[in-house]
C-alpha cells in the first residue's frame, strides 16, 4: 500500500483534546483526546476522502494522487 505525507496542523482545544486540519486535504478536520489519537483519526479521514473521490469519480488532489 502506498502512502503519502500530508501536512497537519494540530492544535490543543481549550476544553481539552486536540483538533487537526490540513492545507493538503481541504475539508479534513479531525478531533481526538490525545495528539496521537487525533493524528490517527486524520490519517483515516484522508484515506476516506480519497476513497470517496475514487468512488464518485471526483478528481483526486495531486498531494494525494499516489494513494492506492
């Protein structure tokens, strides 16, 4: 399975936990209790976004084009 590296911006939330967004994947917003959990959720969401693009025939962003 091919993987790519994407930029993630992870910030702590005032109420606890973290939120991650990515300039490489518009619409990706992941929230978790720990930084590790947040990054893992973001990885899964990036894969689901690519799978959805493939399923619906939408263009895949160049930064994600080498996902299987």
